[in-house]
C-alpha cells in the first residue's frame, strides 16, 4: 500500500502561533506519519494512506514549542476515536475535578454556568450537572457530540471561536469555562483567547489542563507529539499569550493524569491574588533552560537513542521466538509504532478496550486491533498505553503470573 502527502489538507506555517516571530528552529523530526487517530478498516488496507511531516519547532522569541506542519482540522476531527468515558482513570479524574472546581469557585453563587470547550462525550460536564450547575458543551466531532446530546448533556457540534462566544453571551456569561487537553489542538490561539475573555465576562474564570512540556521532555514522551497537538506548552509562552488579552494566570496546579498535566487558572487582571505557584514554575523553567535551544537538542538525541534501544529489544525477543502483541491503541502508540517502524513483523496484534477501534487496523503500520477478551498465551505485551502502566500491570496479574511480561517503551525501554 502506498502513501502520499495530501496537499489540500496540509500546509506549512511560517510564523509562531503566539508571537508571530519567524525565528523558529526545528528541534525534533519524527518522519512522515499518518494522523495518529486515523485508524483504518480492512477494506482500506490497499488504498493510498495519507502521511504528513511530524516535526517540532521552537520559537526563540517567546519559547513556544509547536508544530508548523498543519493538517486541516476538519480532516483530523470530524470523527474522533478518543472517548473520555472509555478510560476509567480519566472518568475518576473528572469526578474529582468537577467537585474541586464547584467547591472553590461555584458553591453558593447564584449564577452557575459551566461551558466546556472540546467536551468530548460529555463525561466532565455530566459531573458538573450532577452538582446542579447549568452546562454547555462545545464539541466538533459529530459522533461525540451526538453521544453527549443523547445523554442529555447539551452540546453544540462546532469548533469554539470568538464568534461563538458572542452568541453564547446573548443568554449569559460563563462563570467557569473549562478545556482539557484541547488548547494544544487549537491553531488560532488569538481567537481562542479573544473568545475566552468575551465568554467569562468580568468575573468568570478559565481553567484548562494541558500536558506539560517539561514532563514530556524529562520523561521522553515523544509519542505524545502528533498532528492534532499543535502546541506543547510551558508557562513562559503561556504568560505572554494571556497577557495580550488582558488576562492573567493566577494559579498553576500539577496533575498526574496523562503522564504529567498542568491545571492552569486564568481570570481578568487583578480579580484574583496571584499564587506563588506561578513564580515557582517560571523560575524552574528558566533554571532548566527551556528558553535555550540546547535543552531541546539534547531531547532530540535522547529520542533517537530510545528508538535504537527499543528496536534492539524487539529484535532480540523475536530471535528468541517470543510472541509479542501491543497493549492499548492510543494515538501515542501509533506515533511510537510509526517512528520506530514497528509493524506485524514484530507485533501479532494490538488489544484495546474501545469498541470503536476493535476490528480496525493501526494507521501506517496496519496492525489488527482486537478486543482484550481475545488475550492468548502470548509472551510479551508492548505497553503502548504506558501512561496507565500501574493500573494495567495490576489488572493483568494473571497474564504476568502465567509468565507474561510487559515491555514498557518510555522513557527507557524495559521489560517488567
């Protein structure tokens, strides 16, 4: 099966997404890859598959790390295979998230209106709804917004924009706007922030969660870089972004979900006292050199080393006639499989609990995905969903008691 770069769905951006600088340096090249969520059906195996460059650039003016190879968002998001409710750790995280936000910012207030940008299947909003708040979801993937509306989570099937904010505030402003693992997907960050500052009025707040660039680099999580994730945030560039719109970050809290996430609190200027956490993050980033190119060049070398080590382990296992399968089919797994060129020569199949993915094939490498109940007496599981390592190793006690091993690929390939 051949592949090509589909030019009408792709373009190369020339300037930084936050500060419009053209001082951009490439710091990592993961090769040409299909979109990480573009799982394929059996009847598509012989069709042309579209691949796009996957490269990371660093802005030497505002320090934002970003993709400049832009794949059209309609092409990426119209039907999306990541369902929040399919992941128990995420559902638990959201339950606590809603309760914490409610207690701290909404309890006792007359106007309790929560808007979520990129609300997926409505899992987080349903937790807010249980607490008695008014809710509205904004979700561009048609399949997911339909699911949410069927569960009585009012959801608009569209992309968020400043124009949409103007429509929403005709009814009322939002007391809280939330966005989880969404901001990284947004190409026009200026329109997003414009929309936020309209939507929250004078007193509302914006709370968003993003994977933290520092964790990505420290833990070598290169497989969390994919076409849907356009920006890789640290605090230094975010401060510059919000400032342009009369907003400020007043608190930052670390979360353990998704391999290392920041929960960032934003309001209009002078509405909240700025917590010490902001200063601590800024100082740490400067101390480690996130504002210098060498920091990223070292990361690139470490990623190449990881690839080499992982391939060596797989080749050795195959020489020992071990049978290997992939555990989990997250987007990150597809990036890792494509970058390391791990195909059916190494993996017999991949198991995943998401019904939408079962019966499909992984993009690029075309490994069949099956339901976990079909777990045979295989020898080694390559843990593609490594962010749930502790839960999975606990869950698969029987597989391990029967002599099964897990190969954890990130940050340093190791067999457990």
